């Protein structure tokens, strides 16, 4: 990249410093790429290279012993198009994309989508396992004991699609008051089979 000062823009400079000081790959948020036709939005990736045989355990040593940065710029639209073109997603899978630096409402929506079963609005397998892991860790530290009740309903869709009671609740949603504060309920369905 002759003639381009990579540290001239604050977003790139911050990614370069984060990569160097953290000894790991770092990316910029959305930036305008130079010399790109069409959609010039993209991101920059930086990976530090340290002097051979020199220590880089602390940020100070990393700063002192950096020999260079491997960098690359990527056009966001082209990367996403390629991923979607090559991905073999099972039918019925919805794909949501959010900016990694999304603030507030976008992050809470992303977390809700990632941890909620869309059919029942209960915690999904991922959220259930997170709660279970936290409960096991707390139990090993002397927290009150806990229990897990697992109910297997064959042909669950048939049960859930039957006419609802007058108050509109679905069979799977159950009585939210039945779970004590700090408890969790979830739908632990079989994982999708990828082809």
C-alpha cells in the first residue's frame, strides 16, 4: 500500500493499535474505502507481526517489538454477498445481520433473537444452556441447589396448534408465575440437521 498512511484515519489507527496492543486481529467499524467503485463501504482488518524471538507478553513489549501489521480492506457488500451465495442454510432459517458496534436497541434485539424460540417466545436451547451453566457454576460456589424439569412432548406442533384457552396462552408458554425469580424456562428442541 504505497502512498497510504494507514494511521491517518482515526478508525484505522484505533484498529491498528488494538491489534498491536492486544496481539490479535482487529477490525474497524464501517469505513469508506478509497479507490472502490460502486458501494465504497467496508472494513479494514489488521493483524500484528512481532519481531522473531522477542517477547510480546505485555502491551509495552508488543509496542516495542512490533515489526509490522498485515492489513486488508474488504468491501462489506461483496463479503456478505459471497457468504450468502456459498451458504447452504436449511429451509425456514431467517438470517439477521447487525453491525458489531450497534448500540442500544439493535443489540437488545439481536440478543433477543439469538436466545428466543420464535414459536413459543421461551428461551431457546442456547439461552437454556447458558442459564444451566450459570446455575451449575453458582452451585459449585455454595449457592442454593436447583433442579431441572424436562418434559418431552411428542408431536409438539399438534399440541401447540390446538385451540387456545380463552386467555390466549399457548400450551408451551405455560404459567410464567410458576417459575421463581431467577429461574428460567425454555424450549429445548432438537438441533437442525444441516445437509
